[in-house]
C-alpha cells in the first residue's frame, strides 16, 4: 500500500470515528430528526396550566382509543398523576363512552380511593382504581397509566406470553420494558391483586400483558402511555397473524438481540415516545373541534 493510500485510510478512519462520536452525543429524539430537532416535552408555568393541559391530552387519548375500537362496556381507564399533589391522580368516570370524554369529566382520587376533586357526580372504576393506585405507588416515575381491553390484546393475553421481537415496533418494548402478569384472579377488586399487578410490571416496565385480561402501559406523558398502548395492541395483532402463518409451516424470523436492543435504546425514551403519540392526539384534537376542553 502506498503512503498516499495509507494517509487516506487513516483520514477515513478518523472521519468515521468523528461521525460516530457526534452521533453518540445526540439524544434518541435528535437521532430520529433529519434537520432541526423537534422540541422537548412542554412544561407550563403554573400547576393549574399543567393540570388543564394534562386533562385535555387525557380526553384526547380516550377519544383515540374509542376510534381504534378499544371500548368495552365500563372497562378501560387512564390515570394521570396530579402535577401539584402527586399522591392523587385523575381518572375517567364510570360508564361514559371514551369518545365523549372531556377534561371536565375527570375525577381526582387519592391513594385511598376517595374522590377529592374534579367531577364527583359519577364514581370511578373500582378495579381501575386498585390497578392504577398500586402502579402509581410503586412507580414514582410513572405519570400516566392506561389499561384497555383491546381485541387483539385480549386474544394474545390468553397465551400468557410476551410479544416476540418480530418487528421494529415490538422492539420498542425490548427486555424489561415488557412484562406479563400471569396471576389473573378475576376482576381486580382487592388491594393485594393491585399490588401483584404493580410488582409484575417491575421497576422498568413500560407495558404489560395481563393474562386472560388485557393490556397495561405506563409513561411520563399521556402521549407516551397512549402510543405504547396502540403499539402493543398492534404488536399483539401481528403476533397472532404470525402465529397463524407459523402453524401452517411458515417459520418466524426474530430480530437479532443486538438489533432489538439498539432499536429500543434509540427509540423508546420519554421525549421520542411523547412525539410518537402526537399524530394520533393531533388528529383527535382536530376532530373534537375544542369539545374535549369543556
């Protein structure tokens, strides 16, 4: 090799190292943006403003779930930790269709299940309270928790297994980010069952398949928990389709461990997942024409 070729090779290596170092300094959100990065998660100047924004986003998330067909009688709930009083959380009233919910419909309950604010004309869901209060107690990092009886989630839950790393989307829930709760003991109507649910989620869980029941997701924003719910429901649907094909002799090919981990590390942080949830909520805001703020 000539001295010129050696110099060029060294320069090329140095350039590659420099590019790698520059990429390593970027956040996952920055890596996902080709051009000016999207801004971070909004922060409002007062507790009242932050609370109103959270409640409005919560109403939009319910409307999103309604549009996607996750309604199931009185089942299904979202809880949002109050920004000023973190030992209380907002949740939806019992027996109101998700597609009709507004910010003013939400109920504020404390860790004992006592309504302490908001709309107290209707009760909250008892099973929902026990699940969500246990999760919020066990996980101070969780601002929002969502539990739905979505059709593919319920179908896949019958197997008591996590979704496999079949797709890029599934890799958002790689490793400890996904849990399975296998101790279904009927409708959650006691505190011990709620504590077992929270324990199964673990300290790093973002989503959980509740065997013979449904799906649970958590996040630091409404958008994160909402997006992960829609993502997990789709992953369950894909898993069911893949299982049907595999039963007819078509082999499944899973994402390699290192590729799944890389995808998770660069796609599943709070800021990126906030923006992943934005398109659905933007659409609901457009369709609601401001009604969700009432």
